[in-house]
C-alpha cells in the first residue's frame, strides 16, 4: 500500500497555496514542479528552492518520506537569491 501525503505548498511568487496529495516516494523536486505548474509560474523550476520548517531541502532527489515531510506539512517554494561575488561598484 502506498502512503499518500497531503501537503500545503505556498509559491512565493504568487502567494498562492497549492494543496497536493503525493505518494511518500515522490521526489521533492517533483513536488516543487507540480506546485509551480499549478500556479502557472513561468520561470524554470531550477530557479526555485523548497523550504520545509525553515530549512532548504537542497537534495531534491530525496523523496518526501526521506525529507521527513509529514501529512499536511507546509512547504514554501521561493526564488533562489542571486549571489554576486564581485567587488561592489
């Protein structure tokens, strides 16, 4: 029997909450892709990060279960911040 997780995912660009029900074996990156698609976000998923309980889920190949997501858990999808390594102007 496959465990299904209901999740609440807020996409920051549009401040919409998406309700998803995914198998616990779903990779975090796929959850992000589904949330972005549901909100009609046009930028590529690679330009976003997923956070859960304030921490970035940087390994998006991990499954929801491996990442410790719980039923009705709240995630947020945020645009990555640009990092400038040059000297200030």
